[in-house]
C-alpha cells in the first residue's frame, strides 16, 4: 500500500501571509464596528455622543438618566410567573435587589420639574449568581420605533433649525403620539407614585420549552396624586430625591410586577406601539424598596442596567432596542468609570 502524500511544510512567507490576512480581517471588522468604513452608520459611540448637551457631558455620570438615587430591597415572587417562564425570579421566594430611581436627562443637576421621563433600573439576583437587569421608564410607549429614529430625534432636539422636528415627524409620525402623552399625562410628586414600563418585548421560555413574547410593568402601590408642574417647580430642584428619602423612612415603597401576554399576531419589534389594553395580565410579584442611598457612594453607582443581562428563561425578541441600548450603555459605562475623579465619592465612601 502506498503512503499518503506528506503535506509540504508551510514556508515562513506563507505563514506571514496567513497572519496578515487574519489581522486584516480583524481590523476590517473593528473598523466596521467603529463606523470607519461607513461614517453615516449609527454606532454606539455616535449615539452616546448625541446625548451630550452644548456644555458637554456630566463627567463621571451616565450619559443619559444622569440624575438618580440608589435603593436596595427585595423582589417577592408569588410563583404565578412560573407558568410563563422558568426564570429564577418567577419561582416563589424573595430575591435581593439593587436599583436606581432616575430622570431621563443627560444633566446631572437638572431641576426635577423640568424632566418629563422618570426611570427605574432594577437588578434582581439569584443564589446561583444569575442576574436579571432591567431599565424601565414611565411613558406607556416609546417615542420612536427604531434606534435610527431615536438618534435622529436626539439630533433634531438639539438642532436650531425650526424645521428639524416637523421634518422628522413626517418620517416618524409616532413621535407625535409621544408628544401628546408628554403634554397631557399627569405629573406626580413622587417616584413611588409612577408606573414603570419595560416597553420592549422579551421572549419568555417556560419549563416545557415553549416560548412566548412578553412585556411587563411595575405598578405602584402608592396612589398617584396629580400635581401641576408649576407646583412641583416650587418644591425645589431635588424634590423627588428628598421625597423618596422621607417616604422610605416611614416604610418600604412597593410596586406590583405585571406581565402582559400578547395575542397571536401582536407585533413585538416596535416599542412605540402599545399592545391593546385588553391583553391578559399576570401579577407575578412585588418589588419592595427598603433603603435609599445617595448615588455617589451607593450600591447602584457602578451597576450598568443593561437590559440584555437576562436569566435563563428570558431572552431578547426581534425588538432592536435592547441590543442598541446594551451597546450604548457599555460606552457610557466605560466613559463614566474613566472619569470617576470628576464624580468624587465622599470620604466615608472612599474608605469602604
């Protein structure tokens, strides 16, 4: 039997060519990701840059939702969610939470009565190390249907051209619906009186392996009390933080987590379109806020509330926003952590 032909040893030149090809491909991929090969493509860096006000970003702070306060507490699961997902947080029990109440603004010193969007970041932890991070806001739907539209909205908002916004609304008419909500929805005097919504659809997988799209909201136990914005302005620039500190001194604040189950055919890719109000809803547990801490030394300071950090049993859907937010949050996180000296901790916090 004849021997199989031996492979010819690779020459040094051939090896260098292979290495060069690998490096070139890697460089091309990096350049594409960074937007160098397509300067008009939306990148996380361009999106984060678009949040910067004319005076520049608030160094050391998140590039959006820059003003906030930390909390700790528990998520008390009632077990009802286990029919929808095998995620640990839906098994009956209590799970520790680190979170952040915040305002949708790049200005860390903004007066509370000037910011329409209020937010809630939550990190629920499991004994085995799994985490579920979520970032919710109080509007019932998002301002635009896709990340490119959101970038265009940021640009139009910063533009001095009076036609910038009307022209954008022609392309993204959903912005008009959000504007109507912003002008007509009541304001409240407390973070604890707001309903916070995921807006994005996620895929829940149950114990049998069946998958279902879902959205969820956190409904306040506190009765919302409408307050004219002019009255809120008189309460001072930091009334929301001051109010929640005093409220928690009297006892925990609570929100019921309600999962919305869509009907077959309900779209999942566009968070600017709310599902009809008659869709099935399941109460799966209660978020309990027990302590409030200033952000400078608080446990939420270094938490990136990336909505794609999900437990087994929950996954992203065809909604493009979670991935876009994840990438932008990472850029924001890297920038603010590199600027830590510009957002100093207190002496007590530095010694911990």
